[in-house]
């Protein structure tokens, strides 16, 4: 976005001459700013005396770089909108009987809404429980282990030792659809956050010498420590082995690289005869049969868990794969695929139409047909 375009958008917003999509875009910038930074204290007179100079300096930082950094752009625009917003309040406070303006985005009419807590629990006998519709309380009994859906919207396993069967382990599976995510607590107390379009298979109780589960998709783990029973996550040709730690595994079948990012503790990643052990702040990347260790952006790795999209020099295909999972949409490309890169953070609570409008500012052309987003040259 050029300086001229940014100035024009902000001026039109101030004068009430923006479209609903542009209004939602500006207000999403403001919401992002207020969530991630403190509001500076400034009195009305100081603001009025310096507003134009401050605004000029802010807008002068907006460049025409081909690669856009959305975090920087959001911060610049949000600060400017904050100053304009305060100025309006300064005037409105001197006009009795008039409502103050509210920076609250209107809901988009599109049906491509953001995802939420949605999942299906598949029991050992093959029966399925839709976790979206079931009431809180006991859901099932698996060999003496009672499965509960809690008030906070996650499932847990109550291991009443005297009732647990000593037969071979039975397994449950939780499946999140596109547009879904879910939380659960495994029988050993390990907490799992499951991202959209993911599958987790696990025993209802860890009765053997090890704790082993299978993952397809993405999940964040806070593993309950047990020095006598290693915890292992099998995913996409690799195995992550820990005793007790916090880490994220991104193992979607449509991604070229499987990434294991460590936040706390210690992790060993194994693939065939290869193995890599990493420290907090590091990441193991498994691609084309090879393991590589790199410094990790932990904020990027778990942004999804915290309710954000996080892009870092990502091409449009990578961006759209994330959008496809969260909004449950198909993506098609017509003609030459744009070569731009995207960096920054956006709240996942906005609609697909609002997010695509943000991308369109950098000349990403698209149209939406039903539940399909078509990217055009």
C-alpha cells in the first residue's frame, strides 16, 4: 500500500466514506493494536497540537515494498486510527446529545465464517460422538475409563483404577474437520490442543511401558512428566519422543515439511536411523527423508493455538492452505499464481471475506463462489 493509498483510506474512514469491507479492515487494525499494545496516555490539547505532525510521520513509514509486512502495516494504521478516533471524541464531547463513535466491526454477510470448537470422538467399537452437539457430562465408558465432556468444552478421561480392565489397550480417535479445533486431556494428564483438519489416535489408558499416540495434522502438547514412560508422537514418517515437555507438531499431509517446535523441556525426533535432539526455541524440520535443526519462531508455531494466523515470508499457496483449513473452503487458482510473500499476524475471528480483502490491498485478485475462493492473476 502506497502512502497516497494509506492516506486516502484513513481520510475516507474519518469522513465516513468507506465501504463496509474497508471499514471492517480499518477496525480490525484498531482491534489488533488495542489487543497487543497499551494505549498511550495523551491529553486532548497535546493531541490537537501535534496530531497532523504525528499522522504525517506515521504515514511516511508506509512503503511500496513488494513484500508486505502486515504486522508493521497494522500497527502503523492502527496508531493513526487511534489518533483520529481520539480527535473525534474530542469534538463529540463538545456536542451534547450525540452518540460517540464505536470502533466495532459489523458482521460480514458472507457465510464463510471462522472456525470454532468442532470435533468427532470415535470410540473403540467404531461408534462416533459429535462433540459439538453433546451435553456436558459422561459420554462413554471404555473398559472402566469414563470419558467426560467438561464445561470448558474439552474431553478428559477419568481413570478409576479399581475399575480399569487389564485387557489390551483400547483406542479412541478425535477428528477435527476443516473449520474446527478441540482440546482434550489424555488418560495420563497430558493436555492436547488439536488444530483444524487433524486426527489424533491414542489409548484410553497408558498401561504399557510407553505412551504412544498417532497424529495427522497439527497439535500442541503439554506432556505430563513420567520418567519411566516416554511419550511418543508418531506423525508423517517421524516420531517425537519426550518425557514431559511443551511442543508443537505440524504434520499436515499437504505440507512439504513436518515441523516439531520445542517451547519447554527436551525433545528427540526420530526418522528411520536418523535422530535429532533439540532445546527450547529450536525446531526440527523433516523433509524428503532428512532431518534438520533450525532456530524456531515459537510465536509463529503456536499462533494458531492463540487464535491468530501468522505468516512469515509465506507465498500465497501457504497462506491459502491455512485459510482453507480454518474456513472450510476450497481454493482454486486461475492463470499465473501471484509471487508475492506475506509476513504478519491477523486475528482468526474475522470472516474469510474480510481476510481476503486485506490480501487484495496488495493486488491479490480473487472471487468467492459458494465455498470456493478463486485466486486470479
